[in-house]
C-alpha cells in the first residue's frame, strides 16, 4: 500500500490494529491458561470478550470505508506475543510468572493504546466522526485493561512475587557511597 494521503495512513493503521487484535484473540486464552492467580485468569478471560467486540468494531469501520481489514500482518504484535510465549515457557515461582505475564500483557495494552490513539486522531481529522467515536471506545477499553493489570500487579501479584522465596538468600544491597566533592584547584 502506498501512503500518499492521511486516509491511506488511516486505513493502514486500522489494518495493523485488525491484525494485532486477531492475533491477540489467539494469545489471550494461552495467557489465561498460564496464569495461576484466579483474578489474573479472569482479567485475561474478560479481555478476550472485550477484544472480540473490538474486532467487530474494526470490521464495522472497514465496512463503512468499503475496504477489507485484511492484508497486513502486525509484526509488533507478533513480537509482543512471542515475548508472552517465552514467559509462558519459563519455569519458576508461579507468582513471579504471573508478574511476568502482567508485564507482557501491559506491553500489549500500551502498543494498542498508541495505535488506537493515532487512528482515532486521523479519523477525527478526516471527518469520520462515527469511526472516531468507535475508536475512542476501544481506546478507553484498552486503558481500562491496563488499569486493571496495574491494580492486580500493585495490590496482589507483584506483592506475592516479591515475597516468593526459592530458598536462595536475598542479596544484600550494595552499601551506598557518598560522592566526594572535587578537590579545590590551586589558584
């Protein structure tokens, strides 16, 4: 696709997000299965239903444009999902793995928020106000998912991960050193 206009860039961005969301539809069940904390499993499962609705919104926007949502592979999402697969394949303390899953999922959410923010702005500039409203709705949902993950991390998961003890001694922090003032130069 040639990017000769803002409209071209808008459609390209929408295709990227469509690819990202359809990839995520396959990844979220694996994340939910890998999570051990019930509230994290629920967050991933709940976001799967939200993601399905987001895909439907994108399909609606494409229908209004008379364009196909297919034809582009979101390489960024592919990489982010690959990072999540690496976490799933790790051995370790379940609470620490859950903390890593949250980190991987938040990278996804932040990528999506950036993408939706861009195409929403393009839609407004191009006068596609109905599409912009749908994109804002999705952007709001992605922000809520990020807040949910942050709340889980800060109140439960990361706290449990910090308390995890695999039998190794906790490393002692290095002593702080005071910065010395430079010696005065002779005049």
